[in-house]
């Protein structure tokens, strides 16, 4: 269904620099918007005049290889005709949560996020959408994301839910960050029979193709008020999502957090440095803890009740 309107590898030409954001920060932000929207919606090259965006290197242009962080196990998921690498943690057969990566890949940050959730009594699974590759810098992360097969990614979320249920989990939810947040909502639209609830962080797919007004499962969404990724996770995108969820009639919560921008849940030192360089906002430990408390309460209400 997505291949009809997203030519794989296409680039969205509509990212624009606005306001008084420093050029280096806005360049990185614009690239992320461009990549996210190219991946999750159809933006024909001819529809808008391209805006040149120069990207400062935040590290070397290279990819690295993902590996299991402490407490996680690397496995191969085989279910629903799919086979892909993933990382798991938490007690087998417990209520399950699929944790979706950012555009960087399955790095230590997203694995730590999965480990924290699993510590509350969940079986967590992180699908490795890039099949072992990691984006070391923003330029390579963009390359990896633009080459991702998004219909296959949504199918892998569905397969992951089936795999977890075959292990004994009675219910399965999904959460994710940035690209993973948008994929969480996409799976809520297209795989709601397999997913019991969705908790996206700062990522919204294009409503023209992933109509969130059709979602019927509970949703809890999280956004930063300083997020400048227009059309993807900015306050206007959050407001549009809220409108769609109200129209859907599903049970939902949507939280806006003061003083934080995109990627505010990233708390490892190197990720704090990256988000500061890209988006200009300071890290807030208090916001991270508040968001986790809300997320865990949401998961408990929908997966453990």
C-alpha cells in the first residue's frame, strides 16, 4: 500500500529554513524533516522547488554496526513469513512492548530505553530495521533512513507482535522515538489487530497516507514545545495529530513538554551532545522522568489490566 506513493530513496524537497535558528542547527533539523517526510509520505520532486541545505558534520561520515547492550539478547525473529534481527530483554511471556528506533539505528540509547521499560515487568523487543547498520552522524543516518523499506518496517512490527505472542505474551504495545514514533502511529493505523496500544514520541506520519483518524486502539503521544521539525513533530504537527485522534474516537492522551525540543528522551551523554548540536535545546532529566512515568502508567493500564 505504501509503495504506490513513496518511490524508495526519494528526497522530500520542501524543507525550508525559517526564523532565527542558527544556520548549522537549522540545516540538521531541516535534513531530518526532509528525510522523515520522504520516508513516510509521497513528496514528488517536481511538487516544490528544492531548497539547498548544507549539513555540518556531527561526526565522521560512516556507519557502524549495532550490537547488544548489557542485558539485551540478539535474536532472529521468524514470524508471519518474515525473518529479521532484533534485540530482546525482559521476562519471556510477560506483557510485551515493541520499541522502535530513531533514525540513528538500534544504538545503545534505544536499547537502554527498552531495558528501562522491561525493568517494569515487560518483554521488550527492538526490531533492527537497518539490519545491523548504525548512523554515526546525521548525514549517514539520513542515508540509512531514506533507503529503508517502510512497508516492510510496518510488516516487521506486525511480525514482531506475532513472535512475542508466540512466546506467551498476551498483549503487545508499541512505542518509538522520532522515526520510530511515526512508525508506531503507522502500525496503529495498519496493524491495530496485532497491537493493543501505541505510545509515539515526537514523530507523526503524513495524515494523507496514514490517517490517524482511523486509529481505534489507545494512544499516548509525547512532544516537546520547542521542537522545530515542521510537519513531523512540531507543535502544529502535534495539534493535527490531536485533531485526528479526536475524530477517531479512540482513547488518547497527548502531552506537550515545556523547554525541550526533538529527541528529548535521549539521555546518554553522546546523544545529549548530538541533540544539543542539532536542535539547540538543553537536556531535561525531569522531563525524561515525567515522560517515563506517564508511559509506564499507560502501558500498565493497557497491557497489564
